[in-house]
C-alpha cells in the first residue's frame, strides 16, 4: 500500500499535529494508537491496549516509551507530550522540536532528528497476540552518547484514566524481562523484554499530569498518570549505527525480536493486498484499513467485526452494512462466512442482535434494520462467491433463519415491528430507538422515526425479492414472497413519494409523511432490488446531492432545516443533539455513489465525476486517522472528522462502492 508520510510542517504546531491520529490492531480486539506527534491525546491512546477477553475487556498496558539522548554536551529530551504545569496552565515537552516525520504504511514510523543523530522508531503488533513490538534504528554521527528509554506502564480500562493511587503493581526485573503484576488483577503479567541495554530503577516512579487534548475538546476529564519503575540505558559509540528491540506483552509466549515482528506484519499486509487483487492506491489503502475491524471473538470461536475504533465492539447493523467491503471486496470469503454464521446463531424472535453478546451477557435486539441488512449481506456473499457449495451453506445454515425473520416481520415481533395492511413495515414506539438514528438521552428521543422508516422498507422489499429467488432455487414455493414484494412496491411508491419536494418522506406514519430531508432515502435507489421509476430515482439522487452531499459523507439532515447542527463538538449532550441532526456520516457515501452510478450510468465522464467525489476521502487519509475513514464529520466545511477515528462501515461501504461501481470502469 501507499506510505502516508507527514513531514515536520504537517506535525507542528502541537495543536495541529495532536488532532491527527494513527491506529494498529492485533486481530483479537487489541490495538495501539496515538497522535502522529507521539503525544497522547485521548484516554484510548497507548502503545499496547490489550483485549483480555477477545475482542473486549480492553486495558491500557503500555502507554508509551519516552526517549532522551545524553551526551557530555548536554541532554536532549525527545518526549512529545502535553501536560498540566504547576500553575495550572498547559505546557509542552521539548520533543516536538526534534520530531522530523511520521509515516504510516500499515506500520507506524516516527523519525527524530537532532544534531548528528537520527532515530526511527517503528511499532508493529504480533498478529493474534497482545504483544507490541517497538524497534529503533539509530544513527549516531556525533560523540559517544547514552540513549535512555523509559516505558510508561498502566493498567486501566481504555476509556478510564489512572491516578497514582490506582497504579499499584508487584514489580520485578529478572534479565531480560521487566515484569509487572497489577494488584487489581493478579491473573495478568505484563512483560517488557529487551536483550540489550542496562535496566536501572527510576528515581521518579510515576509520571503525572499528562494532559489529553481530545478529552479537553469534548469537555471530559483530561489528565492521566502512568507508572515508570525502570529506565533502560543503551550506550552509543561515536559514529555508530545501532538497532534496539523492545517488546511488551501480556502473553506467556511471544516473538522477542521486534524487527522480526515488523517484517511479519508487512508480509501479512502484502498477502492481504494480493488476496484482494487490486492494483489501485485507494483500494489497497482501504484493504489494509479493513483489516483493522476484523477480529477473533473468543465466545464464538469465529471472526467478528468491530464497528469502530477505538471504542465500539461488534454491532449487528454495522456488521451487515460493512461486511461486503471488509470481507467480500477483499477476498476474505471465509471471514464473511464466519460472520454470517455467528449472527445466524443468535437470531431471536426473527431479529438479528443489535449489540453482540459477551459470555454470560444476553444480546440486545433493539434494532429493526440489522435483520434487513442481514439479507443484503447474504445476497452479496452469494454474488461474490456463488459456488454450489456456497449456496448449500446458505440453504443449510442461513436460509431457515431468513424465513424466520420474514415471518416475524410479517406477523409482528418485538419493538413494535410488524407489517401493516399496506405490506410495509412499521417499527418502533414510545422511547424505542430501532433504526440507526438511535440517540436517546433519558426520556428525550432525538429522532424517534416511529412508523414506517424509508430505508427499512426499501430493505424489506429487497429482502422479499431475494427470498423469492432463493426459495425457488432451493425447491420451495416463492410465490408468497413475490406477492408480499408486489404489495410493498405498490404501497411504497404511493405513500413515500413527496411530490412537493420531489424526493421521499423519511418516515410515513398513518397518513402523515415526515418531510425532513434525510439521507435514508438513498437506499431506495442504491439497493439491487428497487421500487421506483427511473425519473423518481434520478430526482432523489439529485436532491441528496444538492442538499446532503458533504464531500466525505452525507449530512444526516438538510442545512435548510431549523434543527440542523453544523458541527459535532463539545460535551456529550451537545454532541448528542448534533449526531443525527446535520452531522455527516461516512458510510452513507457508499450508498450514494452506487445510486449515482445507477441513475447516471458508467460513461467515462460520469465515472470521472464520481471518482472525483472521493478526493476529499483521499485527502482525509492525511488527517483524522491516517489511512482510514472516520465515523462522522461536521456537516459544514471543512468537514472535520469526529467520533470514532476509524469506522468499519465507513471503510467498508466506500471500498465496496469504489470497487463495484467505479474502479471497473476507470
């Protein structure tokens, strides 16, 4: 994949660099991430955030490693950090002066330069393990010196912060491992390994007052402390080149050579790109980005999808929307099969789980769309694979569950989900939030959407058409599904068309249509089976493009609406008010691009125009989370990335749309 390189101008000043982030993952729910400056900016930052019960129970283990160079002429501290000074003001360590560049190529590399000294630090995960490898390549062209590395340890849930009082460890050093056992969990042993250097006890056992800028931005607690029992000293001869390997883990067995781990990860990325088979910069970048969200789930023994980094786990709706891009467009068909199998196991009352269960925890089923998107995902799986064996797998494992879902929606199931006399699906009542626009704070429901939501019914029709096809293929009578589909199609065209605005109502409830201009209607044009004539489809796409297209996504509400919120910022209450009221969503861009190509065709001129619509996404690879796509963006320019810095359905949907609808025609 392309290497994304940020030079000093892109890293400084600190206020700019700290807003850009990176992430690495280990395939079992663990991750590493920080700002591109190396400074922590949120509680979810660290070099090793381990998953104790894959892919959940994530704990910060190693916050970072600080470096300083000691020469007879003086000391240069390479620590990049924001902290709370004694007078209560914000202050910065001097290391930002020496940071020369940051590069992301699947791994992350920081290059530090001082007079007659260059150091490149590379981070890589040992895949499938809670093990982070930190390698240093050093060129000392000046006088003899000593490089001092200070690991900052922690043990806290990744959305909490630590204080000195909570950082209690039983700590030992037996060459070549530093070992720490958190007093709050004696079943965990943290190991830091190096086969070189001299381990020396630190005079100060804690670093305090680390200030996290992104927590300040959202008006949250923004201080964190870390434990620093030892530092490691490495002598550097004059004019020497030296390589240093540091490995931190909570595993009993692990690769002890950080350079070998980095090489293995790069080889794995090369294999992922080869499997996907693209020779295109955007597609290859997103192929590697897609890998961040695929993780092993211990409770099922199968693969799952993490909805967003750094805090989301696996959600049914997000998984089914993202699955095509993450697994099928990348050639990871077995992963797709595993995911579909997992969710089939947990269908209950004809519903796919909204939030996936952990061991001993009941699933949550408060969603009307996850089950409908499940049909879409199964259909895409067969489109991409299509062998007799794949159809046999669906017939045996998935199809009975699909019949169960259709029957439940037709006759009624939980959360006021049922088919009305017009053949369309009603969903939600009271305080229930059962579509993806699901913000609820206490008794306040931001976007209730109770009634017949437009995208639920577009998906319902698509599901019925698929069921007619599959029933016939599997030797059953598909006429009932065909009749339901025909009824839904007739009613949808009659009830959802908003003649005044020349687009679709967002929700229809009784005789009333909600004319709020929202992006959900795009799925009536983008899904493989559709209900409207070509003229109406084109008007929908044009309206969405005119009012909702926001370069990196689609706005969740038109700027003309009095409830429109242009930015997503501030405390949680302020953000909740904006989440679905104008905030732009990256995943919606995928459906829009598909719909646009559907109505305008695949001429060279159209494909060039649609491809250019992704230029802002390509530019985002240098901002937000380097090489990935965020969950949401401000509705107004400059469309700053917000929310999860890397989101599964954002990456998956744009990769799907690009490889299905644009790349084949370029």
